[in-house]
C-alpha cells in the first residue's frame, strides 16, 4: 500500500465524516468545518495523483481507488446537499445517469482488454468546478436560492460538457478495438 492509495482511502473515510458534520450543522462554524473537510478531500485528490505520477507510484489498485473515491465523494456531496436543498436532486440524477453510462462504456472497453489511461483534462476541469461550487454552497448555506440555482446550472453544464467530451474518446477506442 503506497501513499497515493492511502490518500484515496483517506478520501473515502472522509465521506461519512463530511456527511455527518454537514447534515448535523446548525450554526455557521459547522458549515465551515464541513466545507473544510470537503476541501481537504479535494486537495487530497489532487495530491494523490501528483505523487503517483511524480514518483512512479501508479498502481492497478490506485487506478480503481482514485476514481472510486472521486465518484463516492461527489455522490455523497450531492445526496447530503439534496437533503438540505431539493434542487440538488436534479444534479444527483444527472450525475447518476452520466456515471452509469460511463461505467457501461468502461466495462465494454474493459471486456475488450482496453482501458483509459486516466481522466482527461475536461474530466479534471469538471472535478475542479464541482469542488469549487460545492465548497461555496456548503460553506454558505444561506446563499440566495437564485445564486444556488445559478451555481447548480454552471455545475450541470460542466458535468454535461465532460460527459459529451468523453463520448468521442470512448467511440475512438471502441472503433480501434473493432478494427483488430
């Protein structure tokens, strides 16, 4: 077990901590603490990838743990924010549809013994946008609903953009495998 994998596991462990702190928060300092936990998770996501690549610590386990930690964190954040803000259920539904379609495409490529080398720039961009918007909404729960709605639209747009950008990547890999 190397450091990047331990950081991914740490991110998974932070999920119930973040969820509990956010869902039980009643006063502003607790919302800041929940946002801080989410920020630590996001920074740890960045750090584990940098360490893995810089020190050649990329492992098969890490290729599973890192995206799993990402998806679990994003899903949990959408769920707990949906509990406090009904507008998040639409984002959660969009997230689930996107992830299920990407999982199906990934399984198809895996069965053909082909794998993606990792997240593309547009997937990373969406992740950054996700964390920035989530941090704003978590840290400032009294934002006006129009601001929250606008932030959700921005996040949804980046989510859809990343999904649409992955379609040609999967199609290209699928065609290349069909021509073998």
